[in-house]
């Protein structure tokens, strides 16, 4: 039996002392002797034909070591891989177009790299990049989603007619016969919804350092990637090396959020190649101006929706046709629009569903998942439809949701469509009413409408309340692995292939191991994101770390526990079931003076003399893997009280509540931090942030002077509540939570602001909002 219990405890993060004292290693901290630095000459046009490139002035500049164009790369110039193939959906159309290291013949978005300059300092490289002359014939930019599909619109890719990246139709129930569902409806809603462009704006921009050791024939790469194993495998293939010749280290990373798993960015392909060509370490760190155009983005969709309800507010069916902006290339396949298509169904029993989307190539930066990864769009549409239906049917907004919730007896619940992991969209478990009830209690729902709001209105103040629901598919495959080892000093090491970008892995993984192996959480050393320490894994994305890596670590730790007890029973001459394990020791129950330390057992398991018994393994260690059949579905409710200034239409958040069900919680403190960070990003996405492009594809909000982020003044204290419905799909019963805070903020803002302003005809059908845009909506 275990003498400790850390799972579920509010334990402070093991990694924080290093971070807070400046001892943590980030990519930009890597400085090697004789290092070179890189700058890029990027396209100033969104769409244009390259007529000529003159690099002579740049090449002659003192301190410049090399200048590379697409022609310089020779056979190394190639299209990047398609990371996610199209799903197995009948009748799908998919035109695969992926990015290239440096533009050749044509540029397709502002910021696309054309020339790479390598110099002795970043300053010299930047100056030299300014000396590069690229003659570009401007072409008409394709920036409007719907206009992109017209026959006379220029083509982003000459061989893709009407700029269609993909076309997918999925249905549930009698979705293809929505006309008959319409006829049965007591209420039919028809609306168009907009969700505009945004960026992750991570605190740390992207960066990469590469060092080629010619004598050892070994390449070491430090990369701000969320998927170090994939980068190692890909770079080995690109460069003609074996995987054992490439080591990728993803050190501490200042925010990932999805864009840092794009493979492969031009810089990721070029920096290691240049290091090998020049036999010197090479470094590139993205600046903020580059980040706005060179790092992938997300969000832009337009939905045309019909929704049928009966007289009691029950959903009869939904028909959704939407357009998705894929940007200039689509290396991530259809992950984002598929998530939108699937997440729209929410926690609701929708008997009839028709969903059709068209992904469109435009002359904008590449679109890939960003925290939420398309789920925001689907949740926005569904939650707004329920708000509008409640208003027209005279129902309480929480009651209409309650009437449509999937009952707990219906799980596992099959939605009959294909999810992003290509498995059927099956919700493994859930119990939504207790989550709603707790959220209403924490926000003070009844008191607000009975007392707070009437009193505020009597004083001339405009206060409103919003409350919305969502589900989040988490913990998808393919797999993760881990190695757990007891060392001779009694400490326990854990190595896993995923990286970390602030999720608290060093602590939650230690908690899982500590319970199994019988040590303290601070006695567990966790290593993530180093392909020399653990060779296999997929990466940190899609709210999967605690589910997939956590269960792999748990299984490996259980194996080690069995080895500990077996060896200790031999040394103590006692049955395994009579042993206690805790505080780094093993003893016979009731006889603590018999205790032997884990360190001494580890030494005994690796004898310097004598033979290892047949069938036994030296050392107290084990490696294990976990791959889920399909994802674990988390769910939650967000509620918010706002006050709107009637003169400026500024929105002030007075209270914010999140109640989340992510199965069994490993560390509530870290979970709450994840949710609070997600809410902060969600508030920005909903009310402050917008990447605005003009008709020529030029970004108009390319700095933090124009692209607004919420500060600590705009993000209120957030009350977090927990409900636990363990997932039956994994031994720990966990579900993911990394994106939960960011997903439902759009409809939450829309509902709360509508309620505050009290205009009977005001309908907010777009995100992001702003005081200026609110004024326009109110006037109209």
C-alpha cells in the first residue's frame, strides 16, 4: 500500500523557483562560441510574382557570412509535409498545398520569407536583409472569404480553381432532410455569424538554435516547439541523417498555444541546414513584428445557420453552412474547421444536424490551431442560437440549456460524425446539470435578476449577466510514453517525450509518480522535451498532456512500484502485501525499524557482482506507453457579470465564474491557473484583439499599439469550481483542461452585453467586439 497521497492536492509548482529566479533555460539563452545569426527578407506584398532577386549588396556587407535564396537550396527546397491528412468523410474535396522554405516565383502573404541572411550578429544580418532587392510584380490579393470563391477572383495557387482548399459535409440523424425538420418547428431561426482573425501573442516568440558537430556527426537543435520528437524525425529525414544523429531540445517555452506546433516553419527547416552548411552554430529569434505576420494565426469563419426548435425550446435540428479562412497554405489539414463542425453540437442532444464547410485559400498568413482550435466558433454559434431562441420563446436562458442537455444515462453518446482524430465523435462521459447548478450558485444567478439588476437599472446603471456552456474534446492520440527510474541516491527520474510551455508538467507528473513509488513530490525529477532523454512521443497540444502522458507515466510508475515491492520482499523476507511504501522507504507493516531505502534497493537491483536472475531486469525502472481509443470529453459553464458604460460602451467585468468538469483533478491549484490563463486569452479574443487586413492583404494591426491585449486591469479575479465525472477511457480518469478557459468567452460577452444594454432588438452575432463596434451595433 502507498503511505502518501498527492493526487488531487493543491501543490505549488516544482518548476517555479527556477523560473522566478531566472535559472530556467529558454531558447534565446543558448549562446555558443562562434555563433552566427539570421535575419530574413520577407515579402512586403500579399500576392505577387517574383521577377528577380539581387543579393549582391547584402553579400558584400562586412560580417555577412552567407545569403540564401530558394535557388541556393537546390534539392533541399521542398514543400513541407501535410501534418494531418483529410478525414475519411464521404465526398470530401481536399486540395493539399503546404508551405515552402523560401518563396520561389511567387509570394502568397505578407511576411513570407524570400531570402535568408546569415551574419556574425543579428544587427548585421538585419541591415544586410534591408540591402536585398526583390523585384515583385504585385497581383490582386485575395482577402475576402466569399469573394475568394467567385470565378473571376485571382487564384492563390494557380492550379486550384476558385481557391477551394476543402469541402466537407457531415450529418447526424436526418440531417440531409432538414427541410422536413423545418416544417415541424415552432420556431425557426436563421442567422449569419462572424468570427474574425486573431493571434496567440505568446510572451516568448519563436526561436531556434542549431549546432552541427562535424566530428561527432551530430546535430543539436534547441527549438520553441510543442512537438520535439516530430521535429527530430522530420529534420533527420530532410537532412539525410538518422534519427540518432539529431537531438532536439524544447527547453522552457514562454507560451505555446498551438502555433508552436506548426511543422515545419521555414526557419525550422533552414537554421539546422545552414548550421550544417557553415559548420557553425546558427541562431534565429523571431521579433514581435515578425511574429504578427510569420507565425500562424487563427479564427476567421462565417456561418450561415438555420435552427429549428419546438415550443418547449427543444432543439429539433440545426443546418450550418460555413466558410473557413485557411490562409495561403494548409499544412495542418482541416483540424480547425473540423473542430468547429464537431464542437457546435455542444453538450446538447441534437437529433438532426447538417454541417457543410468550405475551407478557402486566401493571401493571409497560414492558419493553424490556436488555443481552442476552432471550438470557439462552434460554441459561439450554438450558444447564441440558444440565447435567441430563449428570448423568442420566453424561456430562461439556463432552462433552455437544461432541457437540451444530454442526460447522464445516455453516455457514451455517439454524435455520428467524425472528429479531428478521425474517430467517431463519441462523448465518453458527462453530467452537465450539476455543473450548471454550481455555476448559477457561484455567480449568484437568482439574486442578480431578482435584486442586483433591478436596483442597478433604477440607478441608471447597465449591468448584465451571461452564462454559457461548452464541451471540449481532449486527450486524443496517437500516444505518449514515459520512463520512470529510481536512482541510487533514492531520487526518482521521469522522462517523457512531450514538451512543456507552462502547464505545470514538472509538478503534476511528479504527483502521479510520487503516489505510486512512495516518495515526496520534490524527490521526483521530471525531464520533458529532450529527444535524447526519451525518444518517442507526439507533443503537447489538444489538451492531452495529463490524459495521454499522465497515464503513460502512471503505468510506468506502477511497474516500478511492483519491482520495488518484489525486491524489498526478498530482502525483508516478507510478503509483498505486508509491506508499506512511503517517504522513500519500504518496511514491514508494524515494524518500521525494518525499513530499507529506495536508494539501497536501486543499488541492489543493479549489482556490481553476480548474475542477474533469468527473467529479471537490472535497475528499478520501466518504460510504458498509453494511446487512447478516442478522446475524453470535458465540459463546463462560464458565467459573467458586466457593467456597460452607456456613453463610451466600455465593458467592465464585475465577476467571472468557471465551473469545469475535467474528470479527476491531479492538482486543483495548477488546473485553476490553466483556466485563469485561458480566460484571460478568451477575454482578449472576445473584446480587444483583432488582426485587421486591408484589401491588399496588408496587416493594419501589426503591433501592440494597434493589436490590443487585456492587462491585469481588464482581467478580473476568476472564481473556479470543479465537478468530477471521471473518464472511463483511461486509468487515471482524467480529461484535459488546457483550452477550457478560452473557448466560450465570445458568446458569454455577447449574452452579457446584450443583457446589460437591454435593447430588445440588439443581437450580437460577431466576435470580437469593441466599444466602437458596440456603438455601431446599438445605432443600427
